[in-house]
C-alpha cells in the first residue's frame, strides 16, 4: 500500500495521464471528411497522402481474433509503419470489396464488405488536426451485428 506522501507525489502524474488519454471529439462532418480522405489515400495506394493524415504519435490496433490472416498481432506505432501496414493489408482482402462510412458504436467508421458481408471495421480517433489512433476490427465474431438484413 502506498503511503500518503507517495500518493500525493504521484497524483499530478495520474492527472496528466488521464488528460493525455482524453479524446478530442470532432464534429461528425469533420470526422467523415477525414474518413473520406483516409479512404482516398488507401484506395490510391498513396503512402505519402496517408502519412500526411496521421499524427506523429499515431497508434494502430488490430483485432482479428486469431482468425484473420494478415492481422497485426501487436500495436503499430508511427506514421510510416501504420501507413505501410494499412496499404499492405489490402492484399489479404478475399476478393473485390466495397466500403461504406456508417455509424459504429456512436461514431463514424469505415465498414469494408465482400459480397455484402462485413470483413473489417476501421475506427479513427482524431486529435485536432490528424488521425491519432486507428482501430481495426476484423474478428468475425464481433462483426455479426453488421450483416445486412439482420
């Protein structure tokens, strides 16, 4: 157990960590605009344009549930690593795909579908001027509620 002196000494660090984790919530239209630019850069295979959308401390997490070939098994950090992985991962898409921007968990997200079935959801967290976090959900068990007609 921490002493009162230690707890008092650590309090400013705890508050700073909580503040650093606070998310910037952009207006929905701004979020959709950034999603559109992200899709354009990915669709064009333009690593330079993609890097320009990413913050210097961008992080990317993938959840393939151990069931998706090509899913990152650890978080990726930094614009170049994230951009290169995002572009390279498209080669694992099983066939022609469609994308849509739709609301997922209360915020705009990208849903990638093959034959109408969702195979990936991409959620972006923004800071004031760039993409700060990318969360990619490809675990099929977590995508069943996004199937059309259900």
